[in-house]
C-alpha cells in the first residue's frame, strides 16, 4: 500500500459515522457501579464529506464528540454531536447557532473543568465550550483569557486544581512555545514564552511537582509545505536537535529552563512523570522511532510505538532511555490521584497490524512498574479497545482501586460497547458492558467527567 494513501485512516472503525443520534434504554450486561455519576466523553475526527485519499490526514477530520451518561447504576443516554464549526453547520443545514471559528471544530480531546465541558485541539485552536448534552456553545478561551491558542493535552494537577499546558500556534507563534496555566476557576493565570528554533509539534507535555517538561522532538512545520498549501505541513526532520526542557513551574520567564539532549525519536503521550529525590525527572512514555517521514497521512506507517522510561538528568543535560515493554501500545493513562507524582501502575491500549498493514487496537494492558509485570484484558476476537480511562473509587487508598472504562469496537457486529473493568483485576470479567447499536470510531482522547466537576443542567 502506498504511504501517500489515506484509505487506512477512513476504513473499518476509522471510518466516520454518518448520523448524530441520541439513544436511551441501553442494554447492560453486568452491573454498572452506582458510584459512577457522570459522563464518559470521547472525541475524534469524523469527516463530514468525501476526502482526498492522497492528501487527507487522519488528524484533520471534522470533530465529533461522543458521550455516555451514567447515573444510579444505569446508562441514561448515549449521544454524538459534531463540534459546530461554520463548515459543519453549513453542510449539515443547521441553524447558525453555536458557531466556532475555523472550518473544522476541535477533534482531539474533550475535558471537564471548572463546571464546563470543552472540546480542544492543538496548534492554535481555541477551546470550544459544549453543553452538558454536547451541543456547541461558542469559542471560549477559558473566559476569553487565553492570549493565543491552546493544546489538546493539558496536564491536571490534583493537588492544586490547575491545568498546565505547552502550546504552539500556527501561524501566530512561529518561533516560540507558550507554557500556560489555567486556574481552578477556569481562567488563565500564567503564560511563559519559550524560544524555539522553528515550530515543533508539541502534541503533549510532561508535568511534575517541580517542572513543566517541554518535548522538543524532530517533528516540526515545514514552511515550504505550508507555503505550498499543504493541509498538513508537519514532517520528520532527520537533522533535528532533539531535546527535553525542564522549566521550573514557578519560573516567570524562560531563563531558568534546562535543556537535555535525547536521541532522536517522537512521542505523542507521556503516561505520567515525577521528580526523584536526587533531582532527576522520570517520564514513562510511548515512543516512536519516527513519524510523518514517509507516511504523510497519519502516524503509523513509519513506525509503531512501544513503552519507555526516560530519566531526565539536569546535572548532565542528558536523557537516558530504557525500554519497559517492547510490545506495541499507545494511549497511556494513569490514576488521576497520582498525576505528576510517583506512580506504580499504568494502563495502555495494545496496537496491532492486520493483514493489510492497517493499524488497530486490541487489548487493554495494566503495567506494574514496581514488580515489572503486565496484565492484559483480552476483549475477544474481532474486538478493538480504545484509550483506557481510569476512574478512582471514592475514598480509595490503593492506587489501583477503581475502574478502567474503555470503548470497544466489535467488528463482528459493526458496533461498539462501553466496557467497565475492575482495575484491581483487569484480566477478569468486566463489571459491566453497555451495548450500543452504533459505532464509536477510533478517535483520539476522552475523559470521565464526574457530575460534581461539570454538573448537569438543573
């Protein structure tokens, strides 16, 4: 298959769904824990019209958000909605309400913070506020407080209630990144500019109690591609000076950042990170050898990701890399109560190649970094699990006391389930499986948003 062919990113469970639906009376196998009061939210690209197979990129499809509301041990509703960009509204023939700037609404992550729900994307896009039922309200730079665009991956600190982010913005920030802090009340409280040699793709960041960690890796905007009108002007640079920066969280400017060299690679998603007593930083992270080199339509045909531990040493200005699990996997997550602190457990989705070199996701993995073991939940033949979302049990004292919630596409029946696993016994039978008559496509990211964080309308 040509590496300039986008077909693998619009076929199977990558294919868009054609309708917005609202479903109730959903069948459940097992028992939904009554403590789960809130919404599982997911988002991803869902092209609304036909795509150019040579030039389409998986990351650029129209944003569609999916939500499952749980209450009182029941699945109250499932609904999916496009994020209402001007283009989407026009093509759907909807009233011109809830319009957001740009042709494509955010499609990369969906979060709850300070009583609101936001669809978010990187590279200059503003957060888009959604109703509890996932209808578009408006662009909302967190109360119009952002100076530029935002990111798809803010890092929440459970000890302060803040969200920390590393942002890049095309074309507004050609030679700099911005470290942005949004406070518990939902408005920006801090911005620090960081000089960059070009415009790197900083999809995510790492955060510890001491540092905001900048991953300046060899994928950046190719200005020739941008000037030529490429829909995705980012590519791999073989001669890039790959580095990881440690910026103290209390810094007022970039002068105190410590840059540490790293062997060339790329990483979208850290699992978690923390400070060590001897002054180093540990980052557990899914790593690619390279991306966007020969594959101009998505991330998977250049290399597939595995799990590493990075030890960042500001004393030597170097990053030591150690492979933790060479099996391919992505979408790493950790329990929210240990974010930015030392963790024992982590969770990932397995990545597999089928006979046509199409990439799909299969098992849900649980890593024990103390015992150096891995447990796996096999969802069954023809069933493909998405990103694992950890939900802690209220009052939990053990790190893994809670649930893993994930969407599972059943290729045998061409529909999806939402599966709730007991995180303490991840290989065991699910606590509950909510059966949907529709598909939730392989998207990007999502979160469990408790009703106490973002409450339903009165």
